C-alpha cells in the first residue's frame, strides 16, 4: 500500500521529541544508534612551518587567510509523545538484540487434575479479553510494517511511530486489566504482555534514533523491528494451539464493571477494555479506526475510535443542564459545541453535546448526566468517514448501566 495513503503530514518541523517509559532492554540499540551518528575521526591539524631568526616569509610562504567553516545545519526535531506502557504481570529485563523472547512453555496440569469442561470454560473467558489485545497488536504492527521503509521522510517516520507507539500503549492498558489466569494460559499470558511491552519499547528506541540522526530507519533499528514483530506474530499461533487443545472458543466480550465508578458497560466483540488513569475506556478494533496519525483524534484526545467515562463529584446539587454549563471546559476539549440533544442514559436525563472539532473528518460527542453526588461524562471519538465507527461508539456508550 502506498505511503501517501497512510502517512499524515504535520505542520512545523522544529518541535520537541517527548518519549517516556522506554524499556531498558532496548538501550543497547540506542547506544549503537547514537555511536553510529556521532562517529568520525577528528580533523588532523595542518603542519606548521618554522622560520630562522631574521628570515622573512616569502610570498609563497605567507600565511593564507582562513575562512570560517559554514555553520552546520541542525537536524530537524520531530514530535513523538509516547504514552507509558505497563502491561502488568512479571516484569522483563535483559532482552538484548538477537535474543527476542519466544513463547514460554505453558504448564500443563496432570491428566485428571482439572476437569476438561472447567478448563474449556476458563480459557473461553480468558480469551474473550486476551484475543482482542493480541489481534490489536498484530493488526497495528502489520499496518506499520506495510509502509515502514528507508524511503520515508523524518516527518513520515515520526507519524508512523506515533501511531504504533500509542496503539502498543493501548494494548498495555488493556492486558493489565486481565487478572484471572487459568494455569493453562500462564505461558501465553506472559508472551502477550511481553509482546505489548517490547513493541512499545522498540518504538521508543526508534524515536531516539530519529532525534539523534534525523532518520529512524537503520540496519540496527530495523533488526529490532523484525524481532519485536516476530514476538507479536507468535501470539496467533500460540492462542490457536491452546484453544484447539482444550476445545474452547473465546466467549462474548465481558461486561466492563467498574464498581468504583458505579457503572457497567457492554462492549462489542473486538473492543479493548482498558483504563485511562482512573477513567474506564474502551478502544475500538482496528477496522473502526483511521490508520494515520490523524486517526488518533485531537491533541486532547489521542485515543482513536474510543469511548471514555469520566466522573466528578458535584460541589452542590446539579442537573444535567447546570452540570453542562459548570463543566464546559471539560466538554469542549475535543472541539466546540455545535448542538445539544436531550437524551437518557439508563433512564437518567442527560445532555448529549455534539462537538465540532477542528478536523472535519473527526466526530465527537460528550453526554453529561447526574447520578447521586456525581456528574458523569460519556465521551466518544471517531473518524466520521470510517464506515460504522461512530455508530459503534454511540452503541457502546449508550449501553452504560448504573450499578444500584
């Protein structure tokens, strides 16, 4: 597929790189990249001639005026702001180039130790959450690799790295929510978390290479890309093997229950259940997103096609209309309000704000309602030209139920 179809241009070239939470395992890559950029022998000083006492330099020997060397043009600096990645589980360390992690052997209980039907059901429940994460990593990694090459400009590289790094961080957020692990999936779950962590780490190293040398693609960096991609590719093979072995299939998506927020949300198949800090968030599958950097949405969103729930404690008794006025600064983060509709969320009156973002290809809504002592904000973002994306976000958002 053509690069032009996947790489969005950015305004401005001289901006600041901000990368965070780069896994130390890939620091050898960074060291090699930096040394490669800074290598070169210092210039040898020219020999100096000596004159005898009283000797006058001949015209040929007269010192030649020197001209100042031209000031080197500074390398452009690109914006790559990576969200942190913490997939939970056992932390990895010591991963070096050339030793990408392979699948961890899955401990198999002795025959008769666990009932086969129990195993099948537990694996079905586990993969209902784990399979969307594995698919998310595989699809975004494949999309990235289909256009990544040494022919890209620095701006194009920065945009592609921003997309892949953000999507890898989303996988980290989602897999961290998976807490119940049947013993049969211990090895696969470790591989899944490793895949999210190392893919994100590679993006961080490539971003440092881009900052250092003006180009992120190099032989060393590309080897790291291949190796971390291979880890992602192992997920489909390992998951299929486990499901076949225990005659299981992924269940329907589990209901997102957040007792702290007092809500339940029913996602659709393929959505990632995650959290943005303390706020529950659901990320849409690959096919409901625009794959360029513009598909992440406005700067204050950067979630792609997603639904997020936020909540604030009311300073006083409010209704939806008053709360909308009081918290207007939160409502307009993705764009100005173009219209407001009166709707209901789980039988509670709500004000649905339809926003007008700066990018006409982006759609966003924020539905505000009051329940008890809290004001809730149901935020959606979606690329308007992607078929079904906005309908899907609205369907997930309106599935919210209040826990009595």
